[in-house]
C-alpha cells in the first residue's frame, strides 16, 4: 500500500479539524488533502473570511465547513483528529479542551514524515535553516538526485506530497521549533538532522530560551545509533547540546570550506550554511568536487539578503526574513559597502544590545519603521544616524534611497516582526519589492 493509499484509508470518513487556515496557502493545502482523502473537514481560524479570502477561494468546490473569526469549544470535542497549524500555540485553551476529550492533536509535517517512510534530512536552527535546506536540495538535484523539499516553507504543505512520493526520493525538511513539537508527539526524528545555529528567538511565545532550545532538540531526540546529527561547532549554544546526542555526531564549521572558495551569497553565516550542506551531502555520497561545484552556482533564497535592484548606483537588498536582532547583525556583518538601514517592527522580547552596537558602528544612516521593537532600540541609537521614523514603508524606502550615495547599499533588514503593519514578513518583503520596482520604473529615462 502506497503512503497516499494508507493515508486515505486511515482518514476516509473521519472528522478532521484544521486549526489555523492561514494566509500563505499551507493550511489550505492540508484541508484540501484531507478532503480528497474523504475526511469530513472543518476549518477554524481567528481571522475573518475577508482576511483569508485567497485561502478560502483555493478550496472552492470542496465540501469543507468554515468557522472563521473565532474558535468554538464545541468544534474541538466532536472530532477524530485535530491538525494544529504551527502558528497556533500548544497552550491554546481550545486544544486543552480537545485533550480533555482525548482527541488526537497532530501537526502536518510530522504526520507526513510518519506516512512517507523515507529516510529524511531535517534542518533546523534560529538562523540558516532555510538557506541550508535550499542548498542541500540544490546540491542533490545538481548531482542528479530526485529531491523533495518541504516543511517550513511559505505556502507549501508537506502532506500533499504523499500523493506522489516514492522511496527513491530524498526528502529535505526545513523544520521550525514549533513543527518539531509535532515530531516530539510522534516520537520520531529525521535520519540525518542538522542544527545550524541557536540564538534567542520567539521569547514572546516561549517562557524561556531553555524551552525554545528544548523544542529544537527534538530533531535528534528520537534518533537511533544508525542516524546522524550534524552540529555547528562555532555556535556556543549548539555545542552545549552534544552531551544529549545518542546518534552519530558530526561537527561542521565555516572553516570547512576552502579559504579561497567564493560563494555568491555573502557573509560568514552563509559559509556556515554551506558547510552544513556539505556535511549532509557527503553523507549522501555526493563527492566534494560536485558539492563545491554546486555551492558555487547557488544564488540564494528570496527575502534573505536578496539583491533586488540597483538604482543610481545604490544596491538595494531585501532581508525581510530578518525578524530577530541577531539576524540583522549578521546582515550588517555580511555587507562591506556603506549601509543605509531600514529597521523596525514589533518586539519578540529578545536582547538588543548587539544590534544597537552593530548599527551604531556599521551603519551610515537609519530609517525606522515604527513598532514596539523600534521603541526599544531608538533611545540607544546615535541620533545623527536617524533620518526619520515612519509607519509607511514607501516613505521609508524613498527616504533611505534619497540618503544613500552611489556605491552604497540600502538594506531592508527589519530585525523585528511585521505584526501590525503587515500580515507577515513575506507580505512585508513583497511590499518592499513592489515599492522598489516602482522606484526603478520612475528612475528609467523616458
């Protein structure tokens, strides 16, 4: 029986509640696949139908019940299964109601992994998991392998892959700390696991850094001695995890790359990501020569230090996925040209000392996007750096470009979340690109 046949057989006729439809499309894909399997599907989300209209439209023609704008306890006691969106806290009182009624609660990426039966590669970390995941997929594809990339990817759920997955495919999973809670519940870990880095993050949702790191460890917690965990020996928080490992431990460092090897993606942190990808692909029997050849052609992942335009000699870089102070610090360290920085947003209760120090030392000018995180750092920034503060991204981009000389860089690396002004960091990044595209058009001679 194929993974899809087993999945459909298990859930045909069962009542399944999708908690958190979301706006990026992944939740809709999960609802779609359960509906196609013959399940009786209910979708519930705190957001309104208007906010979720694109996701809802993608489910046209399917017999799905929508409960939007609020959750209702009754929906959580009359199901055979609840699928929790990673954006939903496991401490939700509605999930507690489900537990009291012994309703199984699962997460889709872990569920996919359980059904697929493939030996998976799992990649997590505060920074670097997206780039490393894409690097691994790029190297393996270049080497002629059949690769599936899934997990913590915008608008791309893993469960629908059950329809087409084959045992011959390599499965690469980018995994967030919240998705790894699903692996904890299933008591599974990937065959090859990687932790790229650990820094303070999500402390607006976790009670402590200890809790956050605990969830990251589930990527290797259930491995056997036949499995592999690859750890960053240059990251102190990652090094501390070594004594918890029971599988085969492999270390990586940015120094593993030849000193004269040139990547198209800038920064020491990206050399770390490349070294992690190299360690993984060596275990997949890809030669060093093939790995380095593939690394040299990798151009990066959208919204991560992505150069999107050059206007009047000013390089414009979109780094919207920098949602933590340390991410912006890494971006500043990666750029050698004079920098005008657009920064700001909502706080995640993370340390900001390093960010403030890096901005004051490395940046020529700053444009602030208003938010609670911005209010935390503004008093400590050198006043002469600040051009303006605004809630309006077009105003921020225009001010930044106007105050950046030819040969410099306009860097959009917010360092905080986008809640309040945008739906998420990807919505923020798309809007930035749209504004820059219009400015590029305006600068084109008639």
